C-alpha cells in the first residue's frame, strides 16, 4: 500500500473549489523515475483517483490545489507565504528543541535580471481557455 498526502483544509476553505492535481512518485529513494503529474480534477475526484492508484502499489501520491495565478506578484506572494510558514514551523521546532542558536535564515538575494517577460494577464486567461477546451474535447 502506498501513501496519499494532501492538505487538511476547513470545510469552507476557498482552495476546495480550485482545480486539483495529483503527483505520483516513488515511495522510497531506491526507485528513480520522474514523477507523473495528472489533472486538473475536482478535489473529490483527485482524492478518489489517488487512493485507487496507491491502494495496491508502493507509490506516493500528493494531491494539491492548482493555483490559477495570472500575475508574477500573485505567484511571488504565495512563495513568500510558503517560505514564511516553513520558517515559522522551523522556528517552532527549534524552540521546542532549544536549538535556536543553530538556526540559519537561508535568505538568498536574487537579482531582477529577467531574460523573459512574463505573459500578460490576458495571455494567461487565454491559455486557461485553451486548456479548458482541450479537457472538454
């Protein structure tokens, strides 16, 4: 039997209405193959599919919402929030272990040297429409 990992969300969480994807990968480090990403699905369908696949196989399935961001700022905001949550979790763990002295901030500076312009909001929304059309054919 494999493992299924997903977010534990309250019943009124906005993420529940988003499209969800499933990433299937090896359960242990002995296997080396590229993970398989499937979706988008409604959350209930993604969970049911993931459960069915990992029921009889030693696989890891990660079920997570697909964030339909249309701006670089939205993506950067989610990345910053995720980093802050991880840092807070690290700090809580370190405090519980009384090892705050060894905490490393990992703050890396990144320049603004972009070789490609990000797509416009309109281009991204058009892409969403093309994807939806492919999924309904």
